[in-house]
C-alpha cells in the first residue's frame, strides 16, 4: 500500500497541540518531526485526536 505524503486530515498546528498535551512535543522539535515519535505515542496522539473530535460533536 502506498503511503500518502503531503496534506493530511490534521493540521500541523493541531498535531503540535496534541503533542504538547501528551508531552512528546520536545521529541518532535528536537529530532526533526513526527517520524521520530514512537508508534505507541503516535497511537496515543490519534486516540486523543479522536476523543477531541467526538467531544466537539456533542
């Protein structure tokens, strides 16, 4: 399956806000992006994004 590059569903600003909330923003800044974040932390970022989206629908 091909990976999609470029634009995504979440803005970079939202991703950084979520990373700040989870405490992994320093990894993103220091090591050059979200590629250096562990898969567990990426899963937690997605989970948090889904929770926030669900809350905004209420």
